[in-house]
């Protein structure tokens, strides 16, 4: 006769039914706004204008650092020297407007921006405390079914004081 490898006897199906957890008596956790599985990197985007009641709920940001290129050509037409001048950095935002009358949500194009929440530290070698930042290209779209959306950019000229 072969012995079973089980050290405990099998329980009856009646016992198995009675050992189920009663979900009505267990304290269930509150509903979470977000449930994540896996290794998802966190976003470092910040809303703009005011940390407590922001005007712009930032959804995306594209940062572009640039310089103008000047190529020097010899008599044969080959490049023999390069200069990179006029460094600038541009922050292009997409987001929702939580307030359409204050701050960046209603700023006039060409006016100065003194701070950006998303430019608090060195970025591509640009210092947020250098030069002048200019508000550019604001665009607003609205529908009856969604919050007002905006796109705009802010460009820093580090040598304009």
C-alpha cells in the first residue's frame, strides 16, 4: 500500500466552505486615486504660477536648449571653423487652466517671467537666476466638455539683464 505524502488529512468540502473569509467584516482599504503595477518612473513635472492654487495644471513640458551656429568656410567651400553663439533655453508647456485670469494663464506675450516651478535648478547648464525669461506664444482652447487647455512657451536669454 502506498502512503500519501500529505501530513495532514484532507478536509471535507463543508469545512473548506466555512473557512472562507467574510469580506463584509474585514476593513477594506479606501479607494485609491491611482493604482500602479510594475516599475513606472515618477514624473517630476510641477504645476505653474502658484504652488498652492496653480493657474496651469501642467500635462507635458518640452525643454529645448539651443545656440545659433556660425560656420566659417575656406576658399574651397569647406568648413574650417565653427562658432556657437546666443545660447537660449525654451520651456514649451501643455496643460489645463484652473484659473483663466491670473498669472501665466493670462499673461501678455513678450512680457517677462520671473520664475518657473519647472526651472528651479541648472538645466542643460542654464541657471534660472541668469538673464531674462520671456513669455511667448500663448494659445487657449475651450470646449463645453473639458477644462480650458493652454500651450505656451517661456524662453530664457541668459545674457539679457
